[in-house]
């Protein structure tokens, strides 16, 4: 597991620095922006997971021969209060950093999801000029709305029972 942590760290460094620089200089993303966006997202996901994985594997290296055994030993330390004498300062630091980075990335993902949903809701909401009370199935003008004539349909105005006159006086 020792070498796996170093290989994951090298992969994280490569995905964080030279790969994005090479991709930003490429000419093909202008021709295929959707593919470029998917590639950028894949690079970011792989870089984030390799960073977390490098710290996690390095932190679990003294307590298990593989990741599953290390996670079981860590769960025993956390849940059953088993002794942590096998872990040194840097191993505990790596595990803490992996946990904090994971929490940061998950909360950033949730915050982004919330902001996108709020923005989409706002864009789906119909434009409501002042004086409109939205009722199920119809729009009703509570008083004479002040709308420019460009917002009104050519022949009919579906505002409810009241008619709205155009500036030239026609209904």
C-alpha cells in the first residue's frame, strides 16, 4: 500500500498541473465543447479521487495490507476505541486531511446542486407583472395593469374578466 499511495499522489499531481495546461492549449475543444467539458470533468474527478485515495492509503498503510483491511482496522479504532499506537503522526494527519478534503468536496457538490436548482426554478417561474394574481388555471388582473402594448397579444388578452385597452383605445 505504500507504493500505491505514492502512485496515487503522482497521478493527482499530474492531473492537477500538466494535464490541464496541455488541454487548455489544445485546438480541438473549440470544435467539440461538450466532449471537452466531459473530459475536464473526468480529469477533475480523477484528480480529486486520487488525492483523497493517496492520503487515505498512506494513512492506512501501517494498519492493513490492503485498503479493505485498513478500513476495517480504522473502523475498529473509531467505533470500538481500539488503540491507535500503530498510527504515527503523519498517518493520522493524512487520514484527517483525506476526511476534510472529502467533506469539502461533498459539501461543495451539494452547494452547487442547490444553487443550480434554485436558478433553474427561478428561470422556470413565469414573468408576473404587478397586478397579476396567479390562480389555478387562469391569470386574473386584480386591477387595471400597466403593461406596454408590446406585451399584449394582438387580438385578445387572456387576463381574465377585465379587458385591457391598448393605447389607441381599441380593446
